[in-house]
C-alpha cells in the first residue's frame, strides 16, 4: 500500500498540529521533511494545494463501522421524517426483496413519536407476513412488527428481561418497541446471520464513507465474535481500506466466559497480519441512554418513569471486570452517559489503578454526556480520556423533544462539558458514534466551536462557556485520537518520521465561521502516503 514516490505538497497551508508551514515532502509512506527542508529536497511529484489546507487525517475514537455499513443493505429509514415515511420505505424495500426472509434496517428517528414508543401494528400494515426489525438511531432501541415478536416468543406473559424493557399496551401485550440488550437480544437471537460476503462489503461501505470525510482510523466500539470473524476475513482477503481497532464487548451476563477469550481473539487479529487491524480494547456499557431513560443518573428523571435509570453493571462487578481486562494488558473503554454511570466508571478505573499500579493504560470513558461537578477533575487525575461526540452538543430535536424533558433545563445545561474537561488537563478526544450520528468530523467540529445548530440557534450558542476554540477541536479529532490509539508516534501529526496520513481540505477551517465548517470540502485523503480518496472535480 505504501507509495514510495517522493511527493511535495505546496501552494497552501499545512497544519502540523502545532504550527503551520508551506511545504511537505512525503515518501515511503512517511513524512520526510516540512517547510524549507521539504522545498530543498528532490521530489518525483508535486501536488499544488491550490490555496487549500493540508492537515493530519482525522481519527474517530468511537464508532460502529460495521453497523453503519450494513444500513445500506436494508430499508432506507434514516432520512424519514415521519412514521408514515418509515412504513412506506419498509414496504417499498420488502416489495422489492420478496425473497428476503427478514427485513432488517436502521436507523429510525426515535423522536418521531411521544416517548420514542413505536407500535408493531404500524409495521404490520407494510409487512404482515415477514419479520421486520428496525434499530433506532441510538442502537439501544428496536422497533419490530408482530411477526418478529412471535418469532422471538415475546408475549403478554414474557417477563421483563434483565437489562432490558418491553413497553406494553394497556392489556399487557408487547407494543413493538424493545429497549436495551436484555430485550433486543430476544429478537436478534432468532434472526438469521447476514451472509459473510455482505458483511465484508459493509466494511468497505463504511471505509468509503469515512475516507471521503478524511478519517483514516476508527475505533469500532462494539465487537462480538461474529464481527471479529468478519474483520479477520476482510484482513485475510486484503479488503481493509483503512485502520481499525476493535473493542471486544463485555457483557455482565456472560463476562466470566468472555474474559477467557479476549487474549485468543487478540492473537487471532495479530495472526491475520494486517497492519491496518488491531484489537487492544474491551468495551463496557455502564448504562443506557437518556432518551429512553436508561442512562444512569444521580438524581431521578423528571418523569420518574425509570427513576434513576439503569446501571448495566453492579459497582463491584464493573471494577473487578475492568481489573481483569487490565490484567490482560487491554485498554478499558466504558460507555457512560449519565452522571451516575460516569462516576461508577471512574470509580472502576480508580480501583484498577489502585490494584494494578501505574502503567500507560489510557482508559476511555465514551460520551460522558453528564458529569457531576465532583467528578470533572478525576479524568485528568486518573488519566482517563473523555471521548465525546461534539455533534450532540446542540439544541436539536433530539435534545428538545427527548433529552431536556427528561433531565430538566437546569441539569440539561450541564451536558457535554467539553471545554471544562479540556481545560482540566484531560486528553479530550472526539468520536462520532456513527451511524448513530454523522461520521463527518467537520460536522462535529462545527458544533464544538459554536454550540449551535446548523440554523445558528441559539444565538451565541447553547452553554457558550463550553465552546471549544477551533485548534483544540481539530486536535481532539486528530492527535488526541492518535493518543487514545497509542499511536501518537505514528500518526495524528505531521512531523518527520510520522505516517503520511493526511487530509486535504479546500479551505482553512481555522478562519471560517462555524456555520461554514460542515461545507468545507475534503479534496483528498491519504493513508501511508497513498491517496485513498479523491473528490470529483
């Protein structure tokens, strides 16, 4: 894959991550020289940036590439803006795929109905004779039709599952919405597996998506045995187009078995022999999400439906499980949305540090949507990386329809405290959680530097004290993600000896209003010096 041609970039601004220069020389897949040294060197090829902006390529510290790639093989429900549109899209797909036994799709907008509750009978009108399974954009919620409920054996007599919820009608019958793994697993357990060729192709679809947005490394934040097999098969076929790190899923219901398999799984990845694939991480869920009231809170939800939400792990169990992962030399990566979950995650990491002693472990708490004041300083103290999704820090429909009514205005204003964490000394890194939300880093950066919607609302930004300056925002999507990946010596900055992982933008984002950032065009993306994406002229 390495491009051995000596290439000189010039004619624009080159941002190294700490400074700017006007020239860059790459060869053999790595940065050879910058500035005057680059201009004084012999180049086989010259690339005129045309006044554009060249910078380290982006990394995504928390995403689900295989899930996102598979969305294209099901009904196109993501763009739908009403229940009727979703039902029509499902019917159109089912009619055009008469031999498909199950209709599986994602990601519908959970804010389209009160409380995010969707009825199986609405899908029955489109497909009455085959199972339909749609994931919401949060991937914590599933909407199914009546045939799918029947195949899964979910009836009025089905008890509430551990770590899940089955919303019901007044007569006790299941409505058709399933929340969290304990409930959604009842359906996914009886679904047929996707063909491996389809899954490998989905990884290619995901790579095409990310590379077109300047992203060359992704943390896949939820990998189970089937996903592991797909990645290894893709690696063995030479089908990987970008860098991936895998995070093996840790399920409290099965952890005692899982933990005995992590080292062997890591060894299988290493044996696949692809420099683009690593597996050094384990993913825990500390809670669910605020939108379905399973995010774990210190104080109750305003509605009181779930009181304080859901803890996926008991505190001692999470701490001991994290220690076992650390014993294997693997990185801890914990999903924590609510302030109670964040505290439990920090407590678990503190326990690991106390028991296993100091080492360069770089634990991650993903999302950190709501952090109590007492816990803000603990990220830096424990050297925990907050991996946050900047796109979420805006007053969009998700926030106004689902989140704020559950948290209340005062508590809602303490969400996504990116600037506070960055100023505390924590190594703030960014991710997209794609396909939950846009995987385009510039979309997220536009919100990070403004706290505004695409319409510029509210004027001055929501919680403007948390606005990030543009360069720290860029760094959170480049060098900070490289640090999270234990790769800061390899990529994430432009210095001699670093891998030539680059993105060429048509404009310098540092001097644009936030409202224009999402429209900045990615002209090309380079991985190890090879152009892996080029925009059509």
